[in-house]
């Protein structure tokens, strides 16, 4: 049976938010942590807390390969991979430029899968390892105006389910996290991505404005304080997923995520659309 070891943990997307909180928490717990980001100069505070830092861009093959090779050489292997790097691209699907949708998939899906492919040979050789994929409640339900982001998180659900079955016999466990609203810069980026879509005075202009306002309010208003959580809440669950002898296949994080996933599971499609229509205006009306 696969038992959690004390080897190196490689984490993507550590410049802020969930990745930063996770790296700091695991380092405080005595783990060997490799914190990575596209711009390693953003990781100085983690280095001061005992993390080893590396440049890693999940949209660049050479960068990913070099980072994995460095950790394997220095630490003797990667005990756990935390795929955290990601962002939200929003906007009306008719108007979102396809190059932005491709960029979203390169970061949130293809980079995640490639990192798994790079660490798996070493894990198989040692017949142990953990892969923790940071998904979202947005992989179980969809909000209007967030189609590209939700599509990537649905993909992460499928990849995690398939991979969990395929590598279990080698002693490797795959865990998926499904956080809800997390109070980080993620919300600011999400709003910015919607505002950047060139709606102008077109048919989706009022809709895009409303989606951006609703998203901003969700992160900064009372909803975020009551139903959301800070990045440390996710970091605690990631630590549990890495250290538990028998981790769950999925961990839902935040009260809001549990409520929304439960609601989506019981409501028919039209009923769920009606719930969303109370928050988002329907384009064309």
C-alpha cells in the first residue's frame, strides 16, 4: 500500500494565493518544498521561509522539463506534485477571442497534464507518489460569462478521474480539490479578463458588465466573507491530501462550494438556470 513519505513536494503557481499559502504551510511542517512560478523573483518571501524556489512556466515545455529534472536530481525524486497554476478567462463565448481560450487551456489543462506526465516515470519507479490537482467547484457547475474557465475545470475533473484509475496500481494516488470562492487576487484577474473582451456596445455589453460586477461583489462583499475562505483553507486540505494514508479522491473546500455543488446535483437544468437568472441578466432581453 502506498504510504505518504517525507520527500520533495513540487508546487506550481506559488507567487500568490493558494500556491503561496500551501508552500509556506508545508515548509513550516518540515517538508522539502519546491515553490515555483513563472517569475521566480516573486518567491523571495517563500525562500525566506525555507522553500527552494524555481522558475516554472506551465505553458513552456523546456521550463517544465528543467524544473522536474532539477528537483529529481537535488531531492532524489518527487514525492508529491501539486498542480495549482491557473487563472480565469471569462466573457461571452461568442466574443471571447479563440487565442484567449487556447491560452486558458494551455495553462489550466495542458500544463497540468504535462506536469503529470513528467513526474510519473519517477513515481512509478519508486512505486509511490501523490498528485494533487487544484480544480474548482466550477468543474461541477457553470456560471454564465465564465465558459472558458469552466471548460478547463471540467477537463481537470475528467483527467483526474482517468489518471486516478490508471496509476493506482503503481502506488500513486491522485487527488482532486474543488474549492469554491477563495479570497485571493484570482477574483481581480477574473474580472479583468471579462473587461478585456471587446464587447463594445454589442449585444452582450450589458451582460458582460453585470457579470464583472457580480464577480467583483462576490469576492469583496459579504458573500465572499460568509461562503468563501482564504487561501490557507485550501492549503490545509492540500496538506491533508498529501499526508493522509488513504486520501479521498475529491475534497470540496468552502461552505459555498458544498452548497452550490449540492444545489446543482438536485436541480434540473432549467431550474438551475432560473436560479442563475436571479444574479445574471439574460442577454437579448
